[in-house]
């Protein structure tokens, strides 16, 4: 069975009332064990197109913890399409085995090319990409994070009719595709709050290109130093949350968002309404790799699954 042909809709799980706020988490992390959460939504229509157009290989981009690379590798193998990953940071070329995510990509048959951070800033024009485009006919390129109009279309399917009763819907933001899909499928009287996981304030312009609606805003105060940076206060918050609710969060996206939501409510800086839906966009495949880094640096590790 091909993964995108059928899937269960995610369940909504309530948390305890918090300072008068009713908080519910949409467990998109449970829709698939490997292509979890928003990466499943984002790849669904892209893979439908890949199948229809008889693409010979797909090429995409990401960092050494990238949920998108892992999801693309799995989906490619599942669909019988060769996958190529362009990895940010040439140092990873010498230590693929040190990244649980990259290791996994290789196990799914993904061909990896690690390029310098400098070249990665212009990754679509990287020499290796130009070379592969010449060599491989019908190569499908998916942008970093999978964000393109077909991905936004897939993210329209996250919200169900019962979700349109919430005052506020929160999601973590990386490349902006997920929040754009959520905004496009929301009611105009709902507030969509995107918690930026990266130090990229330009993201608002990307989102403006993907939606015409105005009922959204971006919080930039909970990036915790940017992509995949390690902050002990975040780790201990996530572990407390896990012990209370048995809901694992990921340290790159959802952990920062949930921290931010509680922090803003505590500081009385939450003007958007008291019925809150949090989208758990998944990303838990990154926990294992993060724990290796935490252990190496002598920090406490993240609890999950035990
Ligand atoms: C990729 C990812 C995001 C960010 O999604 P974008 O569409 O790139 O904004 C959020 N959460 C998780 C768990 C992700 O893997």
C-alpha cells in the first residue's frame, strides 16, 4: 500500500485548563511513523504528481536534522522513485553516521551530497545540482522544506470542520508552507499564530505570497537561537511537558512553539482568545539525533517513548 493513498485523520487531545485557557493538541505526529505530521501533508500531492509524470528521480534540500529529507527518502523508497538529498554543511560528508537523520536517509536509498553552508545559500544553483540536472532527465526538484503550492494544498487537509470553532490555531513555522495552508483553510474570525523556529524574519513575505488572507501573525521571540540550536531551558520544559502529558515534542519546531504559548499566556501577553488549537506537526525523528548531540555536550537528554 502506498503511503499517500490512505491515512487516518489525527485526533485532538485536550490539555489541562491553563490560566483559563482551553488548549487542545492536534496529533498530526501520529498520522505516520516516518512521514509524520506536516511533511506527510506537504508531500502528498507532490508524490501524486511525481507518479503521474513518471519522474525519474527527485532532488531536494535540507540540514542534518531535516524532517523533510527523512520524509522524502521514505516516500521515495515507498513509491519506487530514486531520491537525492543536498545537505547543508560539507562537514557532514565525513560523518554521515553521526547524524541519525542522514543515516536514515541513506538506509532508504537516498543519494546524499553535502555542500558548504556558503554554497547552500544559493543551493538551487549549486554546481552539483546543475550537474545532476544535466545528467538526469525528468528530475523533479522540491524546494527546501517542501514548500511549494502543492504542499500548501496538502496542508489544507489538516483542519477538520470541528477545528473551525477554536479562537486561535498555532503552528510552528520553518519555510512557511504549513501555516499558509492552515490560514487558507481557517475561518476569517480565527487567529493563526505561527511560531518561527528559525532566525528568519523574512518569512512573512514568503507566507504573504502563499495566502491572500490576513488573519495570521508570526511570533519571532521563541526561536531559541535558530535551527537546531541546543538550549537547556527548552529541553527541561519539554521533559516536564512529556512527564505531565506523555506527548513528545521535537526540539527544533514544536517544543519551541509550546514553550512560547505557555510563556505568553503566563506573561499575560495572549490577546487572541482562550480556545486554542495547537498543531503538533511531528518531527520526532529528529529527537534521536538531538539526544546524541546533547549527550556529547553533557546536557540532559530528551525523554520520549519510555
Ligand atoms: C518542517 C516542519 C515545520 C515547519 O513547516 P514549514 O511548512 O516549513 O513552515 C514545523 N514542524 C515540524 C515538526 C516540521 O518538521
